[in-house]
C-alpha cells in the first residue's frame, strides 16, 4: 500500500488528495468512501505506471494472493466488522488481478466495479468524478456486514456509480 500511496502522490499530488478525502471528512460514510476511493486511485496509478514498470504486474499479483491468504487468519468478529460492499469490490479487484472471475452477481455490483476500474485518468478527471457524488444518496445502514445482507442498492448505486 505504501508504494501505491507514493504513486498516487506522484501522479495526483498532495493537494488533490487532501481536497478529495476532505470532501467527505467526518461523514458517516467516510470509511466506505475512503476505501472505494483508494480502489479507484490504485487502478488509475497502475495504468499510468505499468508501461514504465512492468514489474508492477507481479507486485500486484503478490498483493492479490496476500489479500486472499489473510482471509484464513480473519476472526469471526473481524469478518462481521468488515463492510460487505468494500470487501466485495476489493475481492473482485484481486480476483481479476489473479485471472479469476470476480463472482459479482448483480448488475449494480458489476457497474460499481467497472466504475472503480477507472483506468488512466488525469487528477482533475478523477477528482471531479469522485467529487460529483451526492453523499446524501448513500445510506450507511444499507451498507452492512456480510451477516446482514440488506442493501438498498438503488440508493447506494446512484451515488457510487458516479465515480
């Protein structure tokens, strides 16, 4: 993650990151938005750096394998505390990196996943896309742990798909 943070600073700069993350600072959905933003940022810097750093592909695959290896060490309490939306997007990302199907079922989940794979975009484009979201459309009660799979998809999707 430190490497990704460094690349994000290189390509987008500190000011953009501060503006971006400050835009939902203190919001009840802050943790969800932070995690989803990092997925979008990781995707963007990966696309920008890959041509000049072919070893990134292997590093990314190592991270994906580590992500799934950690599942076997996760306690029930940790699983319950995880945000299911964020986890499903992370799992889909790292499965795809390993060449496996993402197992996303609903069109909404698939659409959000595609939106988080933003590709090679400028800092301004990425910042604007994330800033254009209406955070009031995201119901924090609708984003729950895997043990309570109740989500009002249309409300969450309307806000997050604008990434």
